[in-house]
C-alpha cells in the first residue's frame, strides 16, 4: 500500500463552503436592507460567524488598509492636510442598511481637524483624499472602525458605511488670548 488515503473528517465540525448558504445569506441581507430603506447601490454583507464577505458593484475600490470606497462626485480644489479643519455632511449606516446617524437630520454639518484622531481611522482615511464638493461612500472594516466593548457605544465588530459630502477645508491657526487657547 502506498500510505496515501483520503483524510475523512472525524466529526461534523468541519465546514465546507456551500454556495447555497452564501446565496441564502445574501438574499437575507438584501431583504433586511430593503426593510431598512437602504440607499441604492448599498453594499451587501454575507456574514458567517466571524467571516464577512463584502459584495459591491465594480465601481468600488479598495485601499491597502482595507477601506472600500466609491466616489459619486470628485469635487474641486486641494485635498485636506493634517491640521486643517474639514466641514462635511454624512449619513452613517450599519451592515443591514439601517441609518445610525446623520448630520443632515441634526441640521448642521460636522467639523473635525485632520490628523488629530478625532474620528475612527477609517473615516479620516476616507476623507483624506476627497476634494470640496466631493461625494463618496466609504465602507469601514472593523479593523479601521471604533473600539468595541462595554465602555463604548459599539458592541460588536461590524462594517460601517458612510455617505460623505465634503463641504469645505479651512486652515486652522492657534490663537492665545490671556490663558485661553483655541
């Protein structure tokens, strides 16, 4: 005998990828997104345990860090640099397409200073190469998202989706008046 024999699983714990399961999970995700009124061309997430497959149209690109994005409008002018303040509107969604936050509903755009870790890393990376007037959808993987745990608002590692409209970029100058600095 040659000693080569097929290895058989000793228990039912070994799981092979079943294309039917993936199709079923994709349909479930699409149904949830429809119930949540997710926007057109919203990415789909096929989640099996801790593994997640992101399904998007071909218009999306992926950066080296894992951030996935699509530009709807590019905008004009320079991209923001560290230390500059950016003003932008955004709508945030979870994987099932449910809106979790929106500056449009709050009635005022958001402002952050670039390079100060004021937002999650994936969000700042998504804005870094935008230009004023640009509109972009970013898909932030858990590694670039917020910290999770009991002390934070977020309870599990999920992808987050943001539609961003960059309104303006301004230079910041530090002013000191008596003991006050801004």
